[in-house]
């Protein structure tokens, strides 16, 4: 907090954008986050004016090859012998429009992405000169581009389409034969390349080499015949390849998973999180008519920048699986939520201290774990969750493959040693001390509490979304929701609390777990006051120490989340 | 080169020689071995504490490697895509992002003579502001094409073509049509062109001058004032047997083939121009093709990462501007022939 207060004022520079004086920071973070002189393109962005571009990407090294961001600028004059810059008659500094040195009078553009601003420069982002340059670059890009928008997956989110509408010409002058290049190239196991659609911006090459650390892509041939390629005989296959599809400004790189599945303009976009590991990459779910079609990374510089891994991105198919649990089941077969909750509450109210144990999941939300812990406290119940480990990588993938282990720890469901109390729970069942087991989202038969042990219980209450050996033994089976079907928060491995929102309706009887738990906690403990997710989160933030110290509120989380100290 | 390195306290130098010169590379390597054996290279050169290594690096046959930042990329083992300037000026961020001096052979060859003669005497060669000598490569339809070393500005274009010491005139019975004065990327001159130029004399006084094409002294400034450049000092002479559209098509094919393809205007434009010219050369020219070509070339020059954009645009711009009648005539003829053929086809 202290450093936030003493932060020095940002040094600024004044430039003119389309005749309007704007004050912009002197430096702006480059792709690696290091401050560098603010560029013309960035200055225009600060001023709310978009400079069209293909090759420039804020998270990639600048190469300046597409020339789409050419802008006509006027520079202040050099100081004369008196040390003063040349002035107009009205006392304002004189500026000199840039022109070709060998052809005075013909305007010369600078590339916005790589040209640093100079105090007093005029950036003519929308002047006829600038528009003419853009039009010319677009014309060049389009002469060899196939007119296959109707069958192109990128249509609707294509920069070539968008800029053609904004800056292009209605007709092409091109009277020659187009260059033909390879189409439907299997670049790797998850990527298909259409080299004819490619504008050769090299974003994919730079991403692979400089961000993913796999210098796998390059350009073959020369001139207009240039084409993207992986090294001969080596497929483009690392865990980050699908990011190249996101950053491809056109339809050259398409995802084998999403290709031809859905027109993008039909997709509803919902802010969500990836649940593949403890990193908590921010995502956008693309869905239509209650079916999820894709994940895309959502920029969050504190977590995942603009990227996500391929494994995480493709880890959504289970959400729409046919065998999802959709029926609420009690000991006498299918039932309804009012009766089931009444019966469970009645049973739990009578349960003695120490006779109940809870196995929660670190795939559950902070709110759900908080409520489970409230329930647990009522019976002094043993609680734990199940660890999931994998190998961490150099970029985004965390060793912890649960999305919310930190949340489980902070809410008190588990300890630093996740799963260390599972053996004690098993022992309690063996000894007959534990008579009721509540399981959320885990197949405990895989974690030391086998089907035979489960048979010893008087009552097994299970909430899950897919069938397994534990759900089959349940006395009460409560169908739950995936994260795409409810709202809530996760706390990632670094202690960032982030929220996700609801993209899909749950199927059948399934209900968000926090709603079910809220009801149970109310019935069993008499506690009240959190019947909305906002209220519940704020209540939790007030009671869980780490959250309280950080001063979290639901509204305060915003889209990017907030850090808690671990 | 060793002298230049010594002057700049450079410890490591490369000679980048294009891949098409295997014999040249062998000779260079032999010379370097000789120099090392004689104590001019390696550690403690000539008994001093100065160390220098020179390596010969052979290119792989791309014209763009002549662009200094493209050359640096190539030397680093990458595709020779020229770098954007700013920020990658070689003197600040060159080879392996270290300060680097890139000079061509011609420049370095002068060092020896400057050292030998002394700066003042060397500067007394040539004209007041364009000093020294240049080796002119004279090609095209002259009797004696070849390489001629001249004092800069001490021979005119006319002398270079006609003088008995140089080209010895056009082939018998031919008339001059055009001259490309400084390599194929320089703007073409049309025979009979006249120029009104202004220049400053030794005392800074501005003097007006009328020059015929053949009276242009072969120096940097005058050629630039006449709208072209001395560039690589390769003069291409074209006589009246040359088809201008064919000649430009030939040049454009070269530039389309050698464009590295990094930045959009040149990548797409160079091949576009070459394709248009190919169409025109195969009997399908259109009346508007002169403007069509001009439009494409205009969209390249000044908008690319490196000067290759100008190199491929300038021949087209200058050929079209100076020989517009050739292009328009061809368009009219082809369109008329096509119309006639269509009429005949319709009639039958």
C-alpha cells in the first residue's frame, strides 16, 4: 500500500492527435513489460484513436512488417541558431509534415508501432494522406487473398474484413492472376494453416519463438510466395500452439477443434476461468444455445497475459458430456430438491459431533468451500480435499492441477498438506466413528476410501457432475454444476482471487452447489444472510482472514481479480 | 579493412560475400591466411597490442543481403529480413545487438588510397564536393562494355559511352534510346533529355546550368539533381533496338524475385508489377496500364522497411513517366487487336 502512495507522477509528453492536444505518458511498457518511449500507435490509443495494425501485438516484439499502421506525421522543427524552434506567426511552434526526401511534396508515413513520439509532433491519424497509405497497404494485402470469407472460420472476427470495411477500397484494381499457396496444411496436431489467407505478419512465429520458447515456425520461399511453415518433418506441437490461432489476425491459422463448428457471430461470450490447473488463466467461453464451443484466453497481465495452454483450452468437453448427472436421487429413487434438502437437513441436525466427515474438492469455488467449512464446524467434522499434481512448465502450467487449492486452504477445508487427513477419515469410517460422509466433486474410491468402506456408512451424501464409483454408492446424489454453469471465485496458486460467470444453463435437476449448501447451512446451523453470490462472497471476505486483510469485495474483484497475501 | 578496424578499435570483422562468388571467397580466404601469416591479422598485429580477426561469410544467394541490416540478420544465421530503423541502426544495435559498422567493398577499398596518398591529395581527385574515384561498370549496347575507373565527375555520361578510352560508342547503326545511370534501381534517362539544374560553386554561389543528357558529369550530386542517382555506378546503355516494355519487364522480374517479402507493399507490389508487365509483354496490354503501373509503384516507394521498395518502384515510375508513349501505344494496339478478334468471333 505504501508504495502505491509514494508512486511518482507519470512523466508525460504532449502531442497532437488529429489536431487535438493530448498528454500521454512518456514511456509505455513494451511486450516484456519494460518501459520504452511511447510510440505513435500507443499515443493514439491513449487518445482513443485506433491505428489499424496486423503485425503489432502489445505482447510480442515489434517488427513493423505489415505497414498497416503507417501514419502521416508532422515534426516540430529543429532549434535554430538562437536555440529556439521555428515558430508560426501566432507564436505556436511550427511543424513540418514529413515528406519523401527524394520527392518533396509527396507525404511520407512513419510506422506507428515503432516510431517514438516527440513532444509537439502532430499525428494525423485520420488525414487523407494517412488514409491513402492505409488504403494502399490494404489493397496490397488483398490482391492475393482468396475471397472465401463465407467458408472462413475467421469471418466475423477478421482484421482483414474489419479494416477493409473501415479503410479499404470498394473495388480491386488487380487484373492479374493470384498467387496460389498451400491450403489446409496440417501444421501440427491442433492447427491447420491456409497459406493463401496469411498476411505474413509473423505474429505466430514471434509468439512461438519469443513467448512459448519453441522456435518452431518460420517463413519459406521468398517475396510474394512467402509462406508460414514449421520445420520440414517437424510438426508444430507444443502446449501453446493454439494461441497462434487467437493472435492470427486473419483466417490463416485455425484450430482443428473449433474449425467449421460455429460462426463466431453466433457465439455468446462469457468471462470465465480455466480450471485445468492452479494458474487460473482468464478465459472467455464462446457458447451458443447452451453448448460451449471454445475457450479463448482473456488478457490479464497479472496472471496469463494474453495466453493459455492448449491442454487447458481443450479441457472443456466434459462440460457438455452426455452422461452428465442430471437427476437428483434419494434413497428411494428420484426426488425433488425441497424433499431432499429437508431430509438431509433433518439427518444432519441429529448427527453427533465427530460423526460427520467431509471430502471437498479443490475444484470447488471459494464460496462453496467456505459454506462446507461452516457445516463442518457444526459437527467438528474432519475435512479435506484431494491433491492433484503434475509437472509445471516455464510459462503458465502450474504443478498444482486443482484450480482452487489455495481457496480450500484459506477457507480451512484442507491444510498445507492437501489430502493428509483422508487417511484419518478412512480410519474413522473403519472404526465406526464416522457415520456420515459428505463428498463434493471427488471420487473418494480413488483416494483411499473404497466402495467397501463407503458401504459401512450410515449416510453418504454426494454432489458431483459426472458418474463415478462414489456417486453410484450415494444415498443422496446431488447433481452439481460445472464452473461454466454457475458463478463463483477461485484463488490461484499465487493467491489471486478471481471470479467467473455463468455461460450455460445446468441440465436437468442440477443446481449450483453454493445454493444447495447455503440452504443446508441455514437449515442445520441457523446461520443466514448469504442468499446471493455477491452477499455470500462479501460475507466470506469478512470472515476468512486472508480475504479480510486484502479487503476483498465481490464488486472490487472486477474482471481481473485481486491478490491476497499467502 | 584492417586499417579501418584499427581506426575504430574493432576486434572482430566479417566479410560477407555473396554465395554466387565461390572463387572470390576462396581468394579472400587465401588473402586472409596470407595476412595472418605475415602478422597483419590475429593477435599482436605488427608487434602492437592490437588484435583483430576477420572471417569470410558466404551468403546463400539473396540480393537483399546487400541491405546492411538484412546482411546482419543473415550473418546471425537468420532469414535476411531487413530490420526497422529506428531502432535498429547498426551503429547502435547491429550484429548480435552490438554496435556495428557496415561498409561495402568500394568504401573500404578507398581507405588504402586515402592512407597512401594522404587525405588532401585524395580529395583533390574528382570535383570539389564529390571527391575520389569510382569504378564504373558500363554495360548494354556499347562497343566496349567493361569496368572503368574514373575520377568522380571528370567524365560525362557521353564520354563514358562514346570516348575511345571507355565505351567507344554505340553498336554500328544504332541510336541511343535510354541510359540507366547507376544500377537498375536508379531512374532511367531518355535520350535527348535536357536538364536545368542549380548548383553551388566553390565559393557557395548558386549557378544555374543547362545540361544535355550526354553532358552530365558522372558524379553523385549532378545525377541526383537530374532526378536519378549514381547508385552502384553501373551504367546500362540501351539503344533503339530495345523494347522499353520488355526491358522494364526484365527489371521487374528481377525485383519480384529478390523481394524478401517481409513488408507488405514491396512483397505484393513487386510481383504485381512484374505480373502486369508480363501480361503486357504477352500481348494483353491495356490502355490504362501506364497509370496502373504508376499506381502500384507509388504505393511502394517510401512505405517499406528498407530501400528495396524504392529500388523496385523507381524503374517502373521512371520508365512509365519517360516512355509513356511506348506503354500507351502497346495498350492501344493490343486492345484494338483484341476488339478485332472479338468482332470476328462474333461474326462467325
